[in-house]
């Protein structure tokens, strides 16, 4: 199902103070997964509004963390779901 050479596109929307967000980052780091992340609470008001608009399309509740792995959206720190989506 997963090609060993296939690179996953991983994006994380998080808050700098959120324990579940920190756990998600730790998991991705421990699994040596390349990912981009945005700590939404550290953005200025204009950037935050734009990001929240994008986030609302993926996760209408705008809760954190929101992880996008390729086209799959996972809301919350769900270790097993995250690993499955990554093919681990």
C-alpha cells in the first residue's frame, strides 16, 4: 500500500502552549518525519486570520492539533491514526 520511497506531505497546525501539539511534534520527530508546522498563537493578527480561514476548511471546529498527512486530516493527538497515515 505504501511505497517505501514515497514522501508524505505533513502539515501541522498547532498552538505553542498545547500539550497535545507538543506530543504530536515529538511523535513526528521520533519517527524522523519531515513536516511543516504553524504555531497559530504566535502569528500576528492578520496571518492568524488567514491561517484560521484555511484551518476552518480542514477542521470546522478549529481545534488543535490539526495534522494533514497528504489529503488525510487528523484532529487531535491520535498516535495510532497518525502512524497509520504515515505508513509506519
